[in-house]
């Protein structure tokens, strides 16, 4: 009996096929491709001309310390909070997850494949932003490269944690996009999405730094500047990952 069950489990080929199908679904979603990659690049190009000439600290420009961290955070957040939940809500709404629950290709495979494709999409967006910033505006790499890579991974985990909560509570794909947009702009507004946070009350500035968007921008900026990363920012991102996964696990329904 155990041998038969084991033989029926999906192997590496099945996982590759599932990931390939998810990639095709994402590629057909034109808006889902333009927003996470095109919008951040537009913000980068519009801000880089003036920011690349402003030396802020340690020979680093405003482009490297402020604009790039913001742009990279937007790439990760739009993919994790808006795009991914809409696909998962569509699969649940259409009954795909319920039907997969009685086959060897369990719904978990769909979730994992969607996460893998979202990570690939995020990496493409980040690579495009870094290439444009480097080739067109002479932006340099992070002073603490290893720290920046670690922060990238933590930020992706945190934003996907938020996205899983959105997918868990949204009954339809349209509502997933709507809830995701509200969450994205709410987190972004307190994290510097619409400019410097100096105009905000001190209490909101503090709250913004504790939320994942602001913590991401601050942590990436520190990595570029070669400054120590604030533990509070790492705690914020780690806590968001844990809480997001736990809440989504409790609330998520396959149908």
C-alpha cells in the first residue's frame, strides 16, 4: 500500500510541468506583467536624473540610497501582494483547487508553483531595475552585498506572507486585486511610496518603519550605504512572514 502511494506521488517532471503552466498563466496576464516591472522602471527613470547627482553619504547618491530601495520594494510588493493572490483566488473560485484535492497533484503544488513563478517574476523585475540604474545612471552595487541579498529574501517572504493573507480572505479574483491594492498603498503610504516621510507625524513615521514596506526600504538603503541594518527592520520583516503564514494557514479555504 505504501509503495503504491509513493509511486503515485508527483515527481520532478510533474513539478516542472506545473511551474511551466503557472508561468504561461502569468505571461498571458499583460497587466500583471506591466505593473510589477514597468511601473517601478518608470518611477526609477523619472527620479534618477536628479537623484543620481545628489551625494548623500559615503559617496553614495540619493538614487542608490533612496530611489533604488524604493523601486525594488515596489517590484517585490506588487508581485507578492497584488499579483499572486489574484491567481490563487481565481483557482479557488473556479474550483481548480477543490478538484486537485482528489488527485496526486494536490492544491499545495499549485501554491508552490505560483510562489516559484512569482519569485522568478520578482527577480526579473529587480534585475531589470538594477540594470537600468547601473547602465543608464551609473548606480553602484550595495556596499554590503551579502546583507542586501539576505534582505531581499526576507522582504520577499514578508510580502508573500501579506499576499497569502489577501488570498485567504478574498472570495474572488477581483476582490483579491482590490484588497491587494488597498494593502499595497496603505503600507506604501507609510513607507515612503509617495515621497519622503518627513511630512508625516512622528507616530506614523515610526509605524511606517515597523511595517514591511518601510522596513524594506530602510534595510535596503542601509545595505547600499554600508551602514548597519536596524534590528527593528529585520524583526518587522521576520514577524510579517511568520504572522502572514500563520493567518493564511488558519483562514485559507480550498473552495
